[in-house]
């Protein structure tokens, strides 16, 4: 194999990895309380209704 081609490929890969690291570092530093409406994909994840385990409490006046 051509050593110069291998070096060029490795340098390109190193640049991509450095860009990915910078992006992840920016995301990690920017984790704060956000303002405004959440994105659509995030609101789809939320469940509507009661949380599991919550039940209607029986009314005492109906039993008497």
C-alpha cells in the first residue's frame, strides 16, 4: 500500500474525530434550562395521562 495515501486518510480521519469531539464538548457545556417550546420529537416522547400506579380514590360518600 501507498504510505502517503494511508497518512492522508489518517489525517482526514483525525480531523473528523476532532470535529466530533468539539461538537460533543459544546453540547455538554450548553446543557442548561432552555426557553421556549420543546422540539416536536421531544414532545412525542412524553406520555399523556396519569402516571402508572395512580388510581382513583374511592369516595366515602358513595359508599355510605
